[in-house]
């Protein structure tokens, strides 16, 4: 059986040099895991058929919601329905 390599998120992130260009780093069933560097304001949007997960590795991310917002820092995660 082939070995399954561990994914090092910090290493993968160091390979991304441009902002706002998500890179697929893994797939599971019908889901893609993407890594992206953000800078500035993240434009509000929605997905009618799925939830979205945000995990912050470094920096800060504010997610504006219809009824408020959530602030995420390094090591924090949120699933937005």
C-alpha cells in the first residue's frame, strides 16, 4: 500500500506568492481543500448548496454575516452555513 504523505500547511502556504488565488491542496470525495493568501477586504458572497470553512493560519480575518460578524485569528476556524 502506498504511503500517504502529510500535508504541511505552512510549507504549502509559503509556495503561494499572489493574493486572491486559491490553490487546491487536497481533495476528499466531492470537496476540495484550498489555501489562499488574502489582503484587504474579502467580498461577501454565499453558496446556495454548501457551507464554507475558514481556517486562519496567520493574520486576522473578519467575516461579515447578515446579522453581525465573526473575527478569526491564527489557529481559529469557523464553518459558515
